[in-house]
């Protein structure tokens, strides 16, 4: 990767968890690896009262817990942190933005650099609109072609609560910035293994010809976590897994597995293909929601060998009668030439037995078996498993002759693992995403149309649930594989969830 342009990064919500756990460690790593020029500044903006030194100390402390390069050398950190300042301000007061404007102008002059500004919204969504308005009214934001620098806005998920609120928020942002200035973050797109889905499909001659309904029986996409809701009760209980994971990460994974090859690998072409794909996902009727969507909520249980877990309703800050989903499994169809008739089973849940994110592509069974004892039924299907995390890699299950005098077939794996093939660790998702934002490359971010179509698809489910009887929660034990209804969803089609052992 090449060195970055001089710029000022303004982080709204800088005193919060995301800034401390993800954003600052990523910025530090990019700086440590020499990507930053000498002239850059990072300004934290939040309500909490602190001075520069106190703020830098909170960053240093959290970096020693979360940064992949910990422990952090104090002297080295000082060199980095002299670029960091903190402003304690109010999100809905124009004066705060005017002071910020003066501050950024002074800093740009001090560093002798163009007015290249990145506004990173790492606040709770409830203040997104205030910030956008403040940036707009103070003249900090500019959607005009600027000669003296660029301005970009970065916005975290959740992007809206439903189609209408997402659309409204989007219009607000578009009144201050143009689409090419907006970076909507889905951190899954920054993961190396997620980008590798496209490399696997489009940089190899052998897979693409069989990547369709002639050869593929079905596809499973799973993001399973053993952690519970943790300290995010307030946010999560309003969102549920459906908004927290399905609307964004899972539909993005689905897009990458299923899109047509873009003409060129760039932001526009990729977004065009994703939009085309998402538009081909069959909308769910209320009957589909009843029959093809399973929701769950975790009960008490045991994680691993001996971690006793509370039920969701017993977690701090969760109402005792909450009907928020902590697990969702669903079956979708994509109505286009490539995928007609191929079911996609997608599931995500918290407090599940194993922590793993993977995509499993099941190929069709053979039409005929040559091998005596191995009937067509007991010859295993070819399966490609793309493991996004942990043990990042790709495996292909094939049939091989087992040793001995008989012609008997056993399944074996051909595999590639990141750790062994590419020594060293890949950059973390946030490092890659921040690098691209500074570079002005939107390929790994999602565009307005993609975001709105995703909300429409998820809206069908949320609205369907409103007209169905309230669920009987909790309905799966912590440390299990999820509700038994999720097994039934796939078992009734004569299939089973991948790698449940
Ligand atoms: C976040 C969700 O977007 O992704 C969390 O809000 C979830 O609930 C997390 O735990 C999972 O991300 P990762 O990178 O750990 O798979």
C-alpha cells in the first residue's frame, strides 16, 4: 500500500467504545506502518469533558488492551499522539461546529496542508442528524467540487432503523454531501477473507463455470457467535439480530457470493452488481415469513466447558419480557438466471456453541455412482467452505479412494489457510477501511441503493413478525446450535446445517 494524503480526521463520539476499541488502534497501526504523512491531525469531538492529555491517556490505555500491536511503547505513542487533540462540545449547538471549523483551519495552516477533512460519525445514531446539520450549517461540509481540499463523511451502522428512517437519514446526508463523499461502513467488507470471496470466484478459472444452479444444490451463510449481548443492551434490544447482522453483514456476504462479475473492479461497478443481485432476491410474503424465517432468543446455558451464561432476559438492561431476536435463520431465493431454484440458508445468532462465520457451497449429488458400496446417497456432496473467521481459509471436500483392496470412497479435504499460506497477519478490517477512506476509494463501502434495498428485504420480515403471534421466548439454550425450529427449517428440505458437531 502506498502512503496517504495529508488530512484531518474528526471523530465524533471520540470518547466512546468504537473509537477506543477499533478506530484509534487502526489509525495507530497505519501510522506505525508508515502510511501517514508527517502532516495529519486527528481531532476527537464528544460531550465528555476532558483536555487533550486526558484524552490521549484514555486512547493509550485502551490501545494496550485492544491494539494488535500491544504493548504500546510510551515514547512511540507520544510521537503519534501529538497529532491528536480533543474538543469537548455539544452535538446540537452550531457554535461547537463553528469552533471546530476555526480549529481545523488553524490546524491545516499549521501543517501547511490542503483542507482535506474526514468526518467520522462514531456516535449513537440518535445524534447523526444533529452532526450532519451542524456540519452543513457551519460550512464545514461541502458537496461542491473543492479546490482547496476534500471533505468526506464516514457513517457507522446502524444506518437507520427501517426503510423510512434510513431513507430520511440518507436524504439529510445527501443535502450536505454527495454520494461520492459518503462512506457507509460495514466492517465485514474490510475483512480480508470477505474480499477473498471475490478473488476466489473471479481470479480462478475453475470455479466460476460451476457457480450456478446447474451444479450448486444450495448455499449456507452462517455468522455464529458464542458471546451474548454484553454491555450493549440499550442498542441491541431495539435492533435484534435482524437489524444488527442480517440487514448489513449477512446481505453483503450474500451479495458477494452471488453477484455477477462486475465489468471493472471498482466501487461503481461493484455496487451496480450488488444492487442488481439484491433486487433479484425474492421478497418475502407473510407466509414465507411464517414458514421460512425462524427467530430465537437465548436461554441460560453453558458456553464451552464451564462458562455459565444467563438468559437474554436476565442480562443487564434487558426487559424481562423482551421479545427481541438474538438468533435468526431464514431461507431465501434469488430469482435470476444463475440462481433460480437454489435455496440460500442464512443464519446468525448469539450465544451459540461455536464462534464462526462461514459460507458453505454444497454441490449437487452425482447422478450415478460407479462404486459398489458407495451408492449415490452415501457418496458425500462436494462442498466448498469459505471460513471468514476464525481459522480463515477455504476448504474443498472431495471424494477419494480409501486405502485398501476395495474401491471405496471417503470424503477428504483440499485446503488453504491464511496462516500457513500467507505468513504474517492481514490488516484488520478497520485499518483497511480507514486507509481506503483516506485514499478516496469507495469499493468496500455500500451505496444508497444497496442500503435501501436491504432495508426493504429485512422490512418484509420485521413487518411479517408484527402480524404473527408473539414468539415463545426463550427458545434455545446458550451454548447450543440455536432453536430446533432452525433445524426443522433446513431438515424439511432434506438438508442439514453445515459442520454442526
Ligand atoms: C457488529 C454487531 O456489527 O458485528 C455485533 O453489531 C457483532 O453484534 C459484530 O458481534 C460481529 O463482528 P465480528 O467482526 O466479530 O464478526
